[in-house]
C-alpha cells in the first residue's frame, strides 16, 4: 500500500475515498477509509465520504488538481469510470475535466500528465484519445504545453511531485531536464526503480492533504452538496 495517491481525492480538507476496479486492490479501501477517518478525528480533515459501490474512481492517480487553473483533470477509460467524474466535481464543488486514457500502458492520469505551478502542463500526447488531446489543447496554451516522448513517459518521470519551482521525479532524460530548467524548475531526481517495477513513482507515493481551492486565481466557494455515503 505504498501508492497513497490512489487512496482518494483530497481538497479543502475534504476527502473522497477511492473505489478500485481491480479486485486485488479492493481490500485497500477499508484501510484507507480507516486512515482518513483517523485524520478527521485529529482535525486534519473535516469530512470523509465514499462513492457508491461499483463506481470506480482510483483517487488522485486519476484526479489531478491543477492549482493554476483551479480545476481537476480527471482520467478515465482504463481504471476509473467517466461516470464517476460528476460525483467528484459535485462533492468538491470544482470543475473536473474528463481526459480519456487511450493506452493500457498509461493506466492512470498521473503517470502521463503533470500540471506545474507556473501553469505549464507536462504530458505525453500518446497516452490520450483525440478528444482528450483537444481538451488539453483548448485549455492549455501552446507555450505552456510540454510534451514528453513515449520513452520519457516510460521512465515514469512524469509521475512527479511539484512544489513551487521544485519537481521531484524519477530519473529523467537530459532533454526533459533541460526543458524544465529553461522554465525555471529545479529537478530532484530519485532512484525509484523498485517502485517503478510495481507501476508507480514519486506522485503515486504521495497524497497531499493541504491542497486548497483558494490557491487558484478567482476561486469561488463551493456550492452546498449532499455528502456521498458516510
């Protein structure tokens, strides 16, 4: 259970627990729920909710917050269901933009897509359906789209943690390192090969609890919403 990003989606001290498609991972749900409830009792979280049974959505791995734009990017088509995306949007009161993942190689959004603090989006175009690529192009100006090759994405270096101008990632290519440096980012590269063998890297092993929608320019307060589950 090292891949904490899949535990749920967290924003504004509210958590929505994941539902796993693969039977092998479903036993994790009870442990993640217990951990979230413990955080709620400690005052770290204000609310913990669950999706309906069978509505698969695999946490922050398929629901990535974009602080520069104030919305979620929501992957679907491999592990998570498109039908779960409106539930996420409704619970948090924030837009969730669907992005269809076209390749089983890129099973979660976080392994092929990384919004950065300066508004850039680092992504691998080959991971997405034509409709998803159009959505990315419509919402992200060309000068802010940083495309990674299939080989670079295969290193799982796009599965990165960005804090300010620092990007913590698995070992990457010299080209991508230079692209990020030119944009003013400092890359911290780690040897994550044991975890990559299991399909995850830096972002997969983290779940930020401090994300707030107020970080986004012009962020509005969320509408009232009936919590899902208990």
